[in-house]
C-alpha cells in the first residue's frame, strides 16, 4: 500500500482480502477493516474468481466497491475468466464489472517475458547467464508469476546439485517445469489456433496439399500436438488428415529444424520468422 491524494492505493488478492475479512470477523474488528479498505482512492484485487462460493466475503467486497465509487475512487479487478463467466457465482459482481471498462490482458510476448526474467534475477541478485535467461523467456510462456516459479525451480536444482545454473541444467529443469505447467489443450484447440493465425481453413489443413501455405501450418499443428497433448502418434496423424505416425515424427523433426535454422515461413500471406509464428499460435491457445 502507498499513500495518495485520495486515501492511498492498495493491491491485494481475493484470497488475502478473504483472509483479512474473516480475521476481522473473528476478532470483532470489522469497523477497522472497513475503514482500511473503503477509504482507499484505488483498490486493485487480483484473482477475483477465488470469491466463488464465498457469499459473505462477496457481499463485503461489493459494499467496498460501492463505498470507493461513491468517493470517486477506482477499483480494478482481475480474473482468469471473462466478465460474462463471473455471472455463474455472482450476478451482482458481474453487474459491477459490466458497468466499468473490461480489458483483456494478453500473455506477455517474448521480449516482455525476457524483461520480466531479467528484473526478477536482478532483484534476487542471482548470477545467471544471458543464454539461460533467454531460454527461460522462450520456454516458459505465461505470467510473471510462472516465470518467477521457473527461476525458483532453477535455483533449487542448482542448490541440490551444488552447481551453477548452466544452460544444460536449465534445459533439463525447465523441460520438467514446462511439462507440469503446460496448458491442457485438445487437438481441436490446436487446429483452431493454427488456422486462425495462418488464415487457413480446417479442411485445407487436413487436405493432401503440399504447398508451403498449407504444409507449414500443418507441420506446426502436429508439432504442437506432440508438445501439448498426450495423444498417440497415430491419433495425431489421423486427426490431421489420416496421416501415418511416421509422418507425424517427420513433421516434428522438420519443425525442430526450422526453429534451429531460425527459418522464415509464410503466415497469412506475409513472411514471418518461425519462432514468431509459434509464439502467435501459442498466444491464441492460451487465450482460448
């Protein structure tokens, strides 16, 4: 919390708000709790989906929002789901959100993730090379919280082995970390994301066409299927146009080679580096 011209600013999570509210109830200190929150000039609450099923806490939050609004203050709420889905556990909260400005926050791109990683490492005063920092930013596609978790995993692995955080150690540790935190996606999700980014119809993606405009996105789709799903090679091949399991293996190797060579492919009739194309598709997968 920091002071401000109109009561100060506070950033909290839904879980922290709930814990403080329950503690105030138990200790009969609700007036103090309410004065603390309702006198703010700006309140920011993260993970509001945590309030689901907590009727008393939700009611307290709504009164807090109204009190701050009456004083011409501001309230910022963030959630892992769109405002329309808040309706399922609180129509009142959904109405408050609907009355304000709703903005979708896209996951950070590579450059932003790299900046976040550098900032975390500098703050913790860790000695980690640029090659490892770039690997983290490339492999861990997610929020600052997830990036921080990856760095903690690397530090723990380094301490356990009494060694520096090398590129080899990072590759091994991040592989396990990314598998554990990988988004749960279906083959249909991958097809939808690839078709959206490349501007290709699903029917063409599954066709026998060997043109680069179709073959490249199809190759990427099968590569992503191997990365994000547990589908068997035969299942992946069958889904993307009744192809053999050996075709899927070849597609995976080919896309790995494209990444290694930093090749350029065509995305929606425009040249694009293969890593950028991959980032775009993975971004669509995450927001879906």
